[in-house]
């Protein structure tokens, strides 16, 4: 990953660089969206498997939903480029040592994000949909619109993907001296409790979905602690 030179930059220079990196990220997402448009129908059919048939109640709803699916797929496809731009811009405020460290962040961040979205789509969504539809009755039959359903699935997937960035964030802040392993260990019980509170907030109100998010958060937290000890870096107070 290319890094910014050590030449001191003004605020205007930083804003100009931020603008170009945002434009590059948006261009990558746009090209990714175009690339997956041809498969948007198949992607939509795959996402709809947990519920079977979906309906649309507005003439434009099906079209714009396919656009959303293409945007979701294109963003996942372009995510390595977007992450590269984010970390390359962040490197402006880093020492050369941290810039070298940042080169390893992008691939791991992408893998963790994909793992989170996959867990959401393949495990949590089917369970959550089954649970939520179960509140229907003979007189109250489910008739899900394609727009609302895709919004539900993609929002949940993005939430899982972001939560799975936890190890990357913890290790980065640890290397920056902002948090210490010892302090995290002391707060282990609180973090465990907060993990399930966060899971309950982000997922539908069924136990399977909450455990499917809360348990990975704890596992990722413990993996981060292990990585901190394995690297042998000093703790921050």
C-alpha cells in the first residue's frame, strides 16, 4: 500500500487528499455496482430464499431494489479499494512504523468484514426471518415486500461486517498506545455483558440471532487479547 510522504501537509492539502480518496472509493463502488448488475436478479433470488416469494407494491420498487442489491454487491467487491483509501489517508498521521503496520490491516479487515456479512446472511437472517414470521396467524399472513426485505437483510449484514472489525480496531489502538491489554483483561466481564447487549440491539429479538452475534464478538475479543500478548508489545495504561 502506498503511503503518504513525511512532508508536512496543510489543512488544505489534507482536505484535497481526502476529496480524491473519496472520489476513488466512490468510483470503485460504481464500477463494482456495474460489474454485478448482471447478476443482481440471481443475488436477489438467493437473498429471498429464507422467505420464498416476495412482492412489490410500487411499479419502481423491484427496479430500485435490484439497484440496492447491485450497490451492496458492488460495495463488497470494491471494499479492498475503499479500505486501502481509508488507511492510506489515515497514514498521514502515522509514523513510518505504523504505516508499515497499516499495510497488513487492509486484507485482514476485508476478510473479517466478509466473515461478518456471511454469518449474517447464511445463519442469522434465516433464523431471524423464521422467528419474526412466526408471529403471524391464520388471519395475519406474511406478505413481505422486496424493498423492505432487502433493506432488512443488507442492514443486518452491514452491522455484522462492522462489528467484525473489532479485532482490527483493538489491535490498532493497542499499537497506538491508546489502550492496554491489562486494562481490557480487567474489564473482561463488562465487555462480555456489553457484547450481548450490543447483539440484542443490532439483531432481531430472537435468542439464536443474539447468540450468533454476541458469541463471535467475545471470540474476536479474546483473539485480540491473544494477538496483543503474542506480538509482545508493551501495554498502555
